């Protein structure tokens, strides 16, 4: 496993998707980008949390759960 940098194109895709996802109450989603093209938006089981922990030592589980719980109130 290795870390990848987020490209300017990745950021463009996220910026385009963000309003629609938020409008629909989707605050945590995963995207797949291949050769600069969006191939998938995963809203049912986005991944990456264990990888973030392994690569960067960041423990996001509790922060994400707290955020989502507060959003549903």
C-alpha cells in the first residue's frame, strides 16, 4: 500500500459532487477516479479509514461517527 497525492483534477471532481451529495444528506462518500475520470461514487460503504490509519497514523473512526451522529439530530 502507498499514499497517493490528490490532484487538481481530483479536487475539481470533489467540488462538482459536493453540493449534490450534501443536498442529499450524504456527508461521507468515497469516489473512484481513474485517469482523471470519475468512475464511481460509493455512498453505501466508502472505504479508506483503515488505510488512513495505517499510512498516516490518523484515527478517523470516532471523529466520523461523532460528525454523522450530530448531523442526524
